[in-house]
C-alpha cells in the first residue's frame, strides 16, 4: 500500500478517535441538565443524546466546509497530513486532560487550536480572517446569547406559569425536558460531528484524493457513528460539573437552558456556518437560567474555573499540536 495512503487512513482513524472523545467529553452538553433534574435516568438520557447526535450529523455540512477550508492552508502530500495528524493529537490530548479534571471545555476550540498550532509550527499558513470571523467572534458571542436566552426563557416560564402550583409545573417540565434534551442532542450532532467531517475532508484534499470540500457520504456515516458511540460511553465527571456544581437546577430551569442552547446551536450552524462550542453555549445558558433565582445561587467560583479553562483551551491545544508536529516531523522527516 502506498505510504501516503497509509498515512491518510491513519489520519482518518485518528480523526474518528477524536470524534469519539468529543462524544464522551461533550455528552454532558446534551444530558447534564436532564439528569440533574431527574427528568431522565442517566442511561436513558445518554441513549437519547446518542441517537439525536446520529441524526444531527446528517442535517448539514456548512460547518464542516468552514473547518476544512477556512482555518488553515496546508501543503499537499505527506507534510500536510503530518500537520492534520498533529492537530488532531493536540485536540485529543487536551480533551483527555480536561476530562480528567472534570472541566467542560470545548472540543471544538481544542480542534481549532490544534489546527492553528500545527499550522504555525509547520509555517504552512493560518487563515486568520477565517479564524477571527468564523471562530473568535462566534466564540465571544455564543455565550452571551446563551446567558441572555437562558435568562429570558426562564423569566417567560415564570410569568406564564405564575399561577400554577410548583409541583405540577415541575412534573410538566420533567416531561418537556425530554424534548429539550433531544433538541440539545440534535444540535450537538449538527455542530460537533461536522467539525470532524471538516478535518477528514481537509486530509482527503491534502492527500489529493478529492478536490473541493464537499463531504462524502461515507465520512458523514463514520463520523456520526463515532460521535454517537462516544456520547453513549458518557463523560460522568463533566456531567456532574455541569448538572450539579454550577447551580442547582429544577425542571423549568433545565428546560430553559436546553432550549436556549439548542436555539443558538441551530442558528450558528444553519445561518452562519460557524463552528461554535456546544459546551460554552449550554454552560452559559445554565448560568442564565440559574441566575433568575438570584445571582448568589450561581457558584461563581466553579464558573470562574470553567472560564479559565475556556481561555486556555485554544492555546493549550495549539501548544500540544505544535510539539506533536515537531516530533512527527523529526520522526518521519515529512
């Protein structure tokens, strides 16, 4: 088998491994609120999220094209595949590191950071206009939207159900959370599966196996399956952080947070084709919904730790990817 083809197959395997770690790292995005409010059992919530991740992966490829074409310019051949492989390694190692700490950081931004770090190390070119317009600005705006929508949706719920008994309202929203959790799982599949698709397509283009950044059907199937499997495997450390340690959620607040986050994910994927972080979006929506009780109800120390991890994600993954590129370059000579 041709050496470049072997390298391409290896890149695809590594990309699907990243996709799996994305699933178990970000499973909390879709199910933490539903589990913490006891709207769904953990296994039922994971199964629902996994199925909706699978479905969501088939709903679009706009984000995939952004990741594949608008972040870095890689050289052709083996050198380009080394860049892509190093980027994936940086993202995977950062995911595992933050998962061990129980921090809900962004797999999306770890992947973008890995791509940028590997490209800088290889001096192959970062498309800074794309990074700023498609990554940095959405990264700043999506948490703001999440907080505002989470707060607004829960305020609306409080007003609409102000004359209902709390226990009856709680029972109703436990049922409604099955719908909002499904919507969140669909949004996670729509956003995060496409990012891995984009990297695989980037590798295919770099290796000369296709022209243009259209996503082949086999890539969609493979990525969807890996993400769904990772989600079902679950990431319990991060689920505990999102569902219990930031703020105490009840079913109406959980429904508000999930609905707000899903809305942001759909809008950014379908309208702007921007690879936003599902982690940032749901975490900020939880903060928004939780703060309707009172600001002191939010455990701001935990939120601060998460914020620090957010800031460190892109540079952290970039450094790991750059070191990996240099090691691979020395080892393979490409």
